[in-house]
């Protein structure tokens, strides 16, 4: 898509500034999160994402570019608002956990559309967990039943605590009911959430976890058509936040739930091949979440409706998170400058720069 | 595309190793190039690219993912051989030179397909100039007339010296005839190539530059349908190495040259929208360069044929360059480790890692 761009202030175009790219390491990201606070940052991120969802039409959008193997996927997720360009590198390898590695690792980059020069490189494993939780809570704010206080959190892996705290910070839940097929994961999440202000209930089955919950979050990692929730488990009026179904052949909900729920999606061309939507026929109705947020479409229809946020994660959410980090590291010690870009005094003299470096 | 993968040796799967990603800065890339030597490295890179062109079918290929604006383009160029995954970020902003910035800057990443974890991050502005030159020379080795000794180099910007030295190292040219619409660019290139072993002739027109040349290289930056070479300038038997036409609406050769030349391309779906090929009808014949290199298709037909390498740059060339850097920094001081990947002891305990960092 050909887009008009606005040049930055000329004072920002000095080569000496442009050659160095601010880099936020994992260590610095953790410091930044603690400096801001986990819940305030989740709220801030949701506000950035919400602002970008409100100007959805303005973005250059494309489904992520995926390279699949028999053990996982590596994806690039680019987007641009015409002034900044962002992309995230992210993998998804469910078998990694068994080998002591993260299922999902990520890093991201923001660049200036006018010059094409990168302006930020950052870890995004932590940032993705934060933005995914912020997006879930933003959706729940619009879709969950009024007065939701209890969330069932099914799948207690790396995302679970972030999801729980975002629902506390943005939706106001006070109780989280945890369940995982591996009880050690539940123990881990319960331990981490102790002292968070949430009442934490460790459950021994998915059925027990959903008792009394208005919000059901599923975040499981198996690359399979699983049925974490079956139809008879889902009562009237709940909001389902389905996070784990995020690639072809990977879903979490029984088809009957998907069929009767009010379905809300991020970017349809991507959700169709990655989300719960892949279980449904082409003409299955859905609403785009950005339309709800911008007021163009209704959210929850009534207190009886089951709403489903069929979350797969979209590039604009990462773009919002990258913007947030760029805006919040200025003037701080939470980054270092990387010598990533060749910057000869005469831009045509790349070879001369190389030769002069020989001395 | 779903691909089978081969796991790495288990000893390579320790989280402590995986969390840190080797990073090659511009400074370290320059040191590495000088350590190896410019011409030896160009030869080595061509050998890596040639090896990958010979196993072309094995790669997961896609045209680059481009985000266009009215002043330039930002692109992601991913590919995978099923064991490693690589991508390059690269911009193309012809107007940048006037603002003291590079037209093209780039960085790249190599990852392990089995784990999805990055294993190398590197500057690629210099490396792209090196791999582009190595690819040009590899193509000329197969396509240029036997005994080529003189190259005309039209467009004396950042790529010119690299192109010249690669043709010297791989094809055996001894003379380069330089021309640029800006004589200062020609002076710069002539100065940089003094002492290289090449006879350097600065010319005041494209017509003069091509006198007696067997290889004509065009590498100009204007984003327009230019005619750097007109039909009457191109005599029988020459090889044209057209580098500058590399995005939609950006070409360098008069249509009549393209029509009568034997056309050789990298990846047809990309060349069709970016290369000189965009000037021709859908059914215009061409040969894929990898077929020539693997022996599946003939190269130059006879001494009279005008051959044209319609180079736009393809992801596999970057992949080869990334492989080369990965193989050659081991055990050297030409990289630093970046804390790019979150690595909790328990992979499910990302939040616990964050909390423990608070102290």
C-alpha cells in the first residue's frame, strides 16, 4: 500500500543520532516494568492499544508471515500507521517447555517511515505477555458482563498471571480460579499471584475452575484441536477470552460453543486461519473488535449472551506496545544504544567508511 | 509451508546459552571484513550463495513483504531451509542521500527452526552490499562472455566499489569504467578503488563508460522508470548486471534492451513486480538463475547474446550471508552477546522471573 508520510523535524535527521538504535534488553524491560508498575503499565498499554484500535482504518494491515515446521512456527508481524513502522518476530513452539525453553519468545522493532531507519529494538517476550493481557482486558471491558468479579484461568503457563492482573486492573475482577492439567503450573501461578490483591483459588478441574466465573480465559499451548471447554460447561452470559488457539490446527473450544457465542475478532483474514473461527463455515458471523471500540458496532447484546473474544494476537497490538516503549524510555536508563546502522559521513561512501576503519 | 525439522544437538539447548543472542555491530562487521579481507570474503559469500542456489527447491520462499510510502519502502525478507530461518529488514529511500542518510540500511537475524530461538543478530547494511556484489559476480561468472576484463559501472553510489571488487575477485576483470550523473560520486569511487589492483577510468557519460566493456553494471537509485542504458548503447555479446531496478515503478533499462536480452532472474514472483521484468508482458521468457547454477538450464547461449541479470535481491542471498557470518564469528571477538530473550529457569514461570528481578 502506497502511503503518504510526514517528515520528522530536521533536527532529528542527524546521521550521528540515526546510526545508533535504542535497545531494550530483557533486563531493562523488567526494570522498566517495575519502575512503572505491572498494573499501571497494563492499563497504559491497554490505552495505547485502544487508541490504535480507534484508528484501525489508517493502518497498513497484513496477516502475519508464518514459516511453519512440524514442531512450531516462526512469524513476522509487520504494520504501519504511515508515520511509524513496526514489526515483531515471534515463535510458537509448544514442545519447547519440555526442553526448558519458552513456548513463545519475541523481539520487535519500530522504524521511522520517512527515513526507513529503525528507532527502537526491544525484547518482546515479556512485552508480548503484557500486551496480550492488556488486549484481553480491553476486550473484556467492552464485552464481559457488567460487574464481572471472577475469572476462570484455564492453562496456567507463562501468560496466566499477566492475564489475571490485567483483568484486575482493567475490568475489576477480584477472584481468579486457576486450573491446568499440570498441577505444578497451577501452584506456580497461585504462588506468583499471592499478595497481588486477587483471591486465588487453585482448582483440580476445568469444571471446578469455571464455577461462578463471569469471564473464562483459556490459554493452553498444545498444537491441536483441543476442547478445553465443552458446550455444557458454558452457561448463559459469560465472556470467553480464548487466547491459546492461535495457529492453523490449534483451537481450544468445542465447535458448539463457537457456534452459539457472539464472536469478536481482531483481524478477520488472520483469525479465519488461526483462531476458533477456523472451525466455522466461511459465512459465520463475527464482529471486528475495533468496531466495538470505536462505537461503530455493538458489543455484548444482552446479559444472556455468551461473548467470545477469539484472540490470536495482531500486529497493531505489538505496534501499540512498541510505541509505548519508545515513548517511555526517553530520558531513562532503561536502554542502551546499539551500533546497528552503518553511517558514513557521505552516505554514498559506505566503502570509504569500511576502508577508513582498517587503521 | 509445513516443514520437517532436525533437532540440534541437545547440548546446544541449554537455556543459559539460548537466552543470549550473538550480535554483530557495524563496527564488528568492519573488523570481520578486514580480518577476512574484502575480496576473500566476497569469494566466500559467493560460494555460500552458490551452495544455497544449488538447493533452491528446499527453501521456503516468499516474495518480500513490503510496506511502501511515497518516499520509500521498508521490507522484510524471510526464508528458511528447514533447519535455519533467516530474515532481513531493509529500507529503500532514494531521497535519503540528500539528507545525509543511507538509501539502504539493513539488519538481519538467523534463528533455529527447531526451537524458534534467534541465534544471530547482525548489521546488514555492509553485509548487503557485500552479498549483492557477490551475487552479481556469481551471476556474471555463469553469464558474462568468456575473458571479460572490463566492466562499466554506471551509478557510483554506495554499492559501486563492492560490485567492482567482486567482479575482480570472481570474474577476473582488471578494468572498471565509472560513470555517475554526479561527478563527485565518480571521484569518490575512483579514490576508493585506487590501489585495489583495478585500472580505474572515470568517464563523463554512460556512453563513454561502456566503451570496450564486456560487463555493464547499472546501480542507480532514482525511484522512476529511468533509461540508464538505451538500446543503441548495448552491443552484441555483453552481459548486463542491472542492480538498481528493485521495486515497483523503478527500472533502469530501455524496454527494447530487455526485450532482446536473454533474461535471468532470481525469484520470478518478486522480479515480476520489482525488476526490469515489470516492463514486459506476462509471457516474456526468462531463466531462473538457480537453474543455470545447478546445471538444469543453459546460461549464455553464444558469444553474440546479450545476457541480462535482472537483479532485485532475494531472501536466500541474505540467508547465505547470515549463515556465513554465523559460521565465521564463532570463537572470535567480532560479536557481543545481547540479552534479547527472556529465559526463566522454569519456562512457564515468566512472571516469577519478572517478580524476582524486582529486588
